[in-house]
C-alpha cells in the first residue's frame, strides 16, 4: 500500500500551484517595473495617478495587480492538470520577486528619476 501512495504522489499534478507561485513573481516584477517607470517619466507619473490623494501609487499597484491576475489566469489554464518542474518554477519566481523588490528599492528607482 505504501508503494501505491508513492506512485500516486509522483503523478500529482502541480501545475495550478506552480502557476500561482510564478504569477506572484510576475506581479512583483510588474510592481518594480511600474515603480521605475513612474520615476523615469513624468507622463507615466501622471498617467498612473488614478486617485489624486494617493498619487501614482494607486496606478502602480492597480496595474501590478492586473498583471498578476492576468498572469495567474493564463498560467493556470496552461498548466492545470499538468506536472511541471516545481523547483525550477519556484526558483524563477524567486528571481522575479527579487527583481521586483529591487525595482521598489529607493536607491535603485531614484537612479532613473527625471528630476
């Protein structure tokens, strides 16, 4: 019986879980990207100002969430019911999260400031 459980676990579809992890990385990268773009362009700063009292932060976070959601839905439908290399997906997601974090780090995004 224990051999059968092991066989079932090796055939477990992890695509939906991997899709959610990778989408988190994509959303994080999008937030870092929008942060840098707002610092680099006055046009982007005004375009992403969706709510005056909050400023461009409202647009950066809104569009990052949209990118995350679109990525999650697309990856979910592409990978659901499939076995993917979760370790590779997780590592790639960590790299994307790290790049997104760097994009939101003030010494980095201020280097692109147009002012």
